[in-house]
């Protein structure tokens, strides 16, 4: 038989745990809801161009994010290998973010201009051609498939409603910018914009 006092102290314990846990929730979560404009002010991130944005979609649909993270942690070893560590300011235009928790290949957060366009072409066509020990799959079809650009303007409008500052002019010319480009052209435009 549980005594009345016992049941009472169990309830007090449960309620105190909830009270303490909600305090930490308030302290960690609430400030973030109000610091967004600060983030935007301190950020050097640029919105993706229409072509880069199309490339980002290909990056997601081809599953590149399954092997590559885009978040350098603030640890000495990571910074030595991948460069500047990622902060909240870097990700203000990332919908969804592509941080990732698994690295079969290297982190790509600061990839930017590390390689030339030609290097990326050769690497995507056949990774073993440039890195003999690579286990990355080849993506030859990216050079055959072409984008129609049909939905890119609409997509930019949606991103604008989430706070990405696209102008009407950028949205109007998005379709022409993307139309008829190969998947590889868009993907490489995206890869070369990382970390800038
Ligand atoms: C099965 C896992 C896997 C997948 C999927 C994958 N990669 Fe990789 N990637 C690797 C590995 C391993 C390396 C390191 C060897 C090399 O450079 O090829 C690498 C290297 C790279 C590099 C060079 C990074 C550097 O800093 O040297 C780039 C760029 C890259 N991958 C882009 C991509 C893109 C774009 C896709 C999707 C089209 C993709 N990867 C899909 C495993 C993967």
C-alpha cells in the first residue's frame, strides 16, 4: 500500500521537475525567437541565386547530404581540417538546413572556391578520375539531364515569404536563368557558393 505522504511527494517531485525543465526551455528558446533580426544584421550570407537554388534541390534529391554534412563544429581538429566553424548567422537563408550528422565524405560547409569548375565536372562524372581512392558514386546523368525552370520562380516566392530577400526582378528572370542548364551546371554553381 502506498501511503498518502508517499504519493504526495511523488507528485511534488514530478511537478518540480517539470517546473525546472520549463525554466531552462524558457531561457534557451525564448531569446532565439527575438534575436532573428540580430542574426540577419550580423550575417554575411547571401541568398542563393536561382541557379544555385536549383542546384541545391539536386544536391538534396541526389542524396549528397547522406554522405556530406555542412556544419563545422567549433572544435580545434574540425577547424584545422575544414576551416571556420559554422554559426547561426551562416544559415539564415537555408530552408531546410543541411547540417547532417553523418560524414562518409568530408564536410562541405566551406567548400566554396576550393576547386575549379573543371575539377567538379571531372569529380562528379567519375570521382576516381581525380581522387583514386574515392568511394563516392559517379553521377554521369547530371550531365545529360536539363532543367526546365518551371517551378523555380514560385519556389523563390515561397522562400521570400519565409524572409529571403528576393526582388521581383530576380524572381522574374529566374526561369530564364535556369532553363536548359544541365543538372551538373546548377549543382556546381551551388557547390561553388558554399561558405561564401
Ligand atoms: C556514398 C557517399 C557519398 C555520396 C552519396 C556523395 N559523396 Fe561526395 N564524397 C564522398 C567521399 C568519400 C569523398 C572523399 C573522396 C573524394 O574526394 O572523392 C567525397 C568528396 C566530395 C567532394 C570533395 C570535398 C573536398 O573537400 O575535397 C565534393 C565536392 C563532393 N564529394 C560532392 C558530392 C556531391 C555534390 C554529391 C551528390 C551528387 C556527393 N558528393 C555524394 C562520399 C560521397
